[in-house]
C-alpha cells in the first residue's frame, strides 16, 4: 500500500511537470552549445592557418605596430615635427603667421594619429579575416577594434615615459576613432564583395 501510494504521488508529480518549459530549456541549451561550438571554431581558425598564411596576414600588422611605436619616440615629438613643418609651410605660404603655423601643426599631428590607426584597423580586419568568405565581418571588426584600443592605450602609456612626449586621452580617442572608421569601411567593402 505504501509503495502504491508513492507511485501514485510520482504519477501526479509527473503530470504537474510543464513539458513546454522543459522543451524550451532543452532548446536554449542546444543554442548555447551551438554558440560555444561557433566560438571554438573561430578561436581555432588561427591555429589551423599555415605558417605562410600567418606571415602573409599578420606580419604587416606587426610591422605597422612597430612603426606606430617608432612614431611615438622623441624623434617625432611636437618640437621636432614643428621644426620640419614650419619652413615647409612658409615655403608655400610665406605670409603665414606663427599662430597659424601652430594651429595647422596641431591639426596635422591629429590627422596623423587618425591615419595611423585607420590603417591599423584595415590591417587587423584583413588579418582576422585571413582570406575567408564566411559572414563573420562584425566579429572580425569587433576583434580588430579591441586590438586597436589596446595598441592606442599602450602607445600613449609608452609616451608617458618619453621626456619629450606627453600621454593624452584625447589622442587615444582619436586613435580609436580611426580604428572605428576603418571597421566601417571594412564591413561595407566586405558586404559589397559578397553581393
């Protein structure tokens, strides 16, 4: 009788289970596993690349990062670039004032920041894509922008140790903007190629 009573209780408990929620949980679990498998596939794509392909896609990135850090040395301090820029501008515009030269010099340096990191963004997207035609452009763009942020931050941190340079959050923002604009171009160009 006791066993029959327990069996009856179990049957009633089973009847109370909401099988629709069970199926929705099962579906969510399957989606999570599928998402994890996709992330694992993306992570291991790099390791599947041949050494020649790694050089082809990542060596230009490495060279460009080296160039950026070289540009952040004392050789390219504001004082040094001004000494080059002033006579050059006066050659083309003899009547230019010191105030105007100073203004255009600052603008030129900020454009240089934007351009450096725009090119970084292009090269990083190319490296993450590594010739693939898979529709992962937003993921490649996100990874590229993340690396741009790291490079820009570490570059300004490096400048804080150079006596003739100063670290600037404004410059970091300009650098990130350059990388962001590059990702916009990358995604648009990729979508056009897929059409």
